[in-house]
C-alpha cells in the first residue's frame, strides 16, 4: 500500500494494478485514489465494470486511443477477473500501450493463471490483508486525530468489537460518533454503547459468552433481543455454528498460531474471543453442540422443523450442555 501511495505522490504509475484481499474499505479507497491520480475527473476515458464483462468489449476498449487525453483507464471491480480473462487479454497485459491503465479489484487471485503472471511481471500487485487489532486502533486514532477528537483505548477496542473489525463500518460509525461528541471533543466506551450499531456477529458472541458462563437469563434475554430485531434465524444459526467451530478449533491450542490450526485470515481480536470462550466449554461439550448443529441443519433442510424452531433447539441444547 505504501508503494502505491508513493506512485500517487510521484505521479509515476504502473500500467496495471491488482488489488486483492478481504479489506473492501482499503481496496475501494486505493482504487479511488489511483483513479483520481491517473485520470482525474475524465469520465469519458474511464470505464468501470462491476460485473463479469464481455471480454471482447474490454479488449476493444483497451486498443482504442483515449479521446483528447493521454490516458485511458479501465477498472474491473469484483468482476471475477481470473475466471474469464483469456489469452487475448493476457496479450494486452503483456504489451500494454503507453496510454492504457487497468485497475483490477478482487478478493483473491489465481496465481496459476497467465493473466496473474502477466500482471506480476508488468504491473503491481497489492494484497490488502485483514488488519490486526493494533492496525485497527491506529486507523481509528488517525480518523479521530483528523477531526480533532480524542478517543481512549477502551473506546477504540469497543468500536472494533461492535463493528467486527470492518473498516467500512468503523468509518461510518465514527462519523456518527463525531457528530454525537461534537461538544465535548472526546469519545469513550459509553459513547460507543449509546451510538454505534452492534454487528450481528458481536451480538451472537455475547450470547455464546453468556451460555458459556451458564448465565441462562442473560443468554435468553440476548436471544429475545435478536428476535425483536427480526434477525433471520438461519443467519443466527450459521453464525453460532461458525463461532462454536472456531471455539472448538482453538480449544487446547493456546500457544499455537492461527495458521497452524486452519484459521489463517481470522482477525486476531476474533481469535482472542474464541480463546476466551473456549475456557467455558469442555471439548466433549463442544463436540456435542456441533453434532446438534449438524442434526438441526438436516431437519431444517428436509422440512421437519422450521428455522425458528431449529434455532431454539440449538440454544436449548447449548444452555443445557
């Protein structure tokens, strides 16, 4: 990312950029910064494709001289590029005209493809990995500094948890917090509770924590809150199963790296929550709960029970574990 910022500052660009990774906020920010630096407000010579395009159209566009400009920019945003780009486009990537610039945005890349190797050779590949909790804190602190607002560490961590570490959501919630704390010029953990929308994943984490601590009253209260908010039962079930699977994976592996237990890419703060909650369950309990999830999923899919009944069966099984 630093290299791309240097390219923008120096106004010297590679002809092709591949932005990959799960950080959508950073990918979009980088795409917008590159687009503005390369071509400014010239919409006539900027073409954006957000779905799978006609490759022939892309190739024809790439071979067309820009209209009263020195540059043409093609942006392929989440178009599943590596599934459709063929030798014709690969040939263009290997011999990019001086006027042509291409930005490709994807969650991942197939490194076996000729197109990937062509970009690797002639362009620039930037992988925007999941941010650590420290990186997210710096991002929050930087945004607050720009607004002249102080934020204490506990509040920053609470915001990360509330948004499940999603940068785009963090940015949106900060805008609300800046408006709310305009008069006092500082943000604390209580402000996060009052202002921020708590992610569904965080709410399910809280419910599982209550289950693990055998606080049945709180667990049921959190469940009723989810029902009142009209969250889809199937979505809650999927999140619960994913979180219990994560807890089971870290159980007994306190000092083992995430990548060694099949959890590469899981944000560190989520991994920390898994480890904390793993202390509340035995491995036998976790195996039993995962079996309940499996059986319930089968019964929902075959129409034996409704998704709402299935969710309640799982919660009752977890509370009784």
